[in-house]
C-alpha cells in the first residue's frame, strides 16, 4: 500500500514539474530561507543555466538583484515589478506561499522576456479599448431615437397640446398608444417621447407588426434558444423585448398582431418577463412600451380581431394624432421644414415655396398625410433645376399641379365629395404611374400596401384588375 502511495505521489510531483517546466515564462521557487527548490527548464534556457545545478543554491547566487528572500522575510507579494537581468528589463511576480498559515515557499515568475513586450501589449489593449468604446458609441447611435419634440412641427392648438402630452408621458413608464392615420407621424412621436424620457441613453427598438411574417413574429418579439425550431441555428437570438432592456420598445401597427399571440404580449407587458422560444427559464426585462395603430382598436375588438384586455393595457396614455386635413394651418410649416431637410440631404442650397404652391398644398386633403407631402416635395426637387431658388407650380409633378385646378373648379361642391374625388384621383394616378403594381403605388402615395387595399375598396376601385 505504501509503495502505491509513494508511486502516486511521485507521479503527481512529476505532473506538477511538467506543468511548471512548460510554462512559457520562467519559474523559480525558493524555500522560506531563499534557497532554490525549483528552477524551470524555460528559465534555465533563457539564462543559459542548467536548471538542476541551481537547486540548493541561494537565490542571490543565481539571479542578480534577486528579492525572493526579501519577499520570504516580509511576506509581502510583489506583483508586476520591473527587474533587470543580464542587462534586459523584465516584469516579475514574487508571491509568498502559505500552507496552514505558515510560509512554505516563494513563487517567482518572469512574465515577459522584455518590458517592451508589456508596453506593446498595453498599446494593443488601449487600441482595443478605444475600438470597443467607438463601437459602443456607434451602437448607441444606431439604437438611439432619431427625433425629439423639436421635430414635431406645427403651430395648431392640437399639435401644441400633443407636444405637451408627449412631454408628460415621457416622465412616466406607463404604456402609450399612438393612434392616427398612416403618415401622420406616429413614429416621430414615439421617438420624441423616448428622447425626452430618463431612458433616452438606452436602446429604442422598433418593430412593425405588419412587416414580419406571422410564423416569425413570435421569435422576433421574444427571441429563441438554439435549436428551438427548424432553422433556429446553434446560437439562439434575443428578442426585441430583451434588446429594449432599460430602453423603449415601439410596436408599430399593433392591430396586425395575430390574435393567438396577443395573450403572450399582454403577459410580457404586465409582468415584464420574457420567455424565449425553447427556453426553460424566463428573463426579466425592464422596458417602456409605445404602441401605434392606424385602426380603431375598439372596432377591432368588436370584430374579434383584438383582445379587450390587451387594448386596456396598451391604452393607458392615448395620443390621437390628427391628419393634415384637420390641421391645415400646419401645412406651410411642415412643408418648409421638410423642404429644408430634403435640400440638406440632397446637398442643395436652401429653397423656398411660392405662395401659389403653398395654396395648392393647403387646399389638398393629403390622404397620405405628412408622408405624402414629403413624397411630393422629394419628387419635385429631383426634377427641378438646381439653380431654381423657389418651387413654383410648373415645378410640381403633373398630378400635383392638377390639384389646384380641381380645387378651384370644385369650390361649390361639398367637402365630402371633393375629398372623395381627390382621393380617388390620387389613387388612380399612383396606380397608373406604377403600371398597376400595388407595392409601387403604395410607395408613391406614401402609405402601406394594406392601406392602399382599403382605400381601393372604399373608393369602389376593382382589386382584381390590379397587378400585385
């Protein structure tokens, strides 16, 4: 039994010596009196010494300027100390080893062959640290909200009140429901609320519920674990709620959320707990929810399309954003603001809008709202001469020019008929300009394709004759 124990002990000592001998940096171990009890092969090769011949010698007879015996006496470790050996600067560690409260040895290690290596490594670390900080800043910029309350342009009473409500909503963490037609600026309000809140330095995560296929929407919202479903991959992915931790998540077109997923969203909103697909443990998330819709959710509830309990949970702070036709006094300000931004984006000198054109804009109903106005201005800038300083009627696309003539001829007609005619003409013009392609027509009008279908149905325009 004793021989077996001795054999096992010898094998263990051989293993430890093998490890120490193969450490790339030099290793030296002394007893409490400073006499060498281990000298690694790597250290011996570096110094041109026979490691075994140094065993039993005092450390001062082996290493010039050695302090191993001093560390043994003081018991104070020396970490990352400079030390010159053979005319070369080294970085060393000297560590007292205690067993059962008693000093048993001193471990010494030469970490680098030359102190220049430390400087090189430090420089590399500084560069990497700078890059990480830069990437973190870029990520913060990419995730950050793009707009503030200053971008909400308008002097109408309703917009002034909405700005105030948005500022007040930013001070609390309750859910906000933005309601308004397509193109009225719901996302702009969401950005502004986030920017004015205490969460403004944290992520602003956006998801359009209508733009993600239904079978992928749950994974996008809640994330998934590796192998949770076919095609999930081996790494998994955090969902939008996890990405929005300590920030804001903006769910656009929330009315398009599948009915079967609405109870899961309700649970996440109420409990702030997210469970990835295929996960066994939930994840706690701190987020602020802002939802938006261009539909009347109460109508959706009556049609069985939206859950009443989820509606009440989202509708804590409702903000109703009116269309442009209900705040025509804001059109000049918005048009000028948009034009300045487009000129800046195009690298053009600032341009103005003539009174005649502004009158056309004010008389138009803008079924596509601000998005449609921006679309008209962008097309106009793209076609007009860079040297022109003012947008005149002749610069407008033919469709836009005709708005003025129709408006003047239609003065005696009631507003409802005028609005329907203008909207019908706008949709027909867009469909023809897009060669009957619904996606392109919707883009021209500045609305979602679903909204285009609804308008065509309302205006009794045949859907079957149009190409998808």
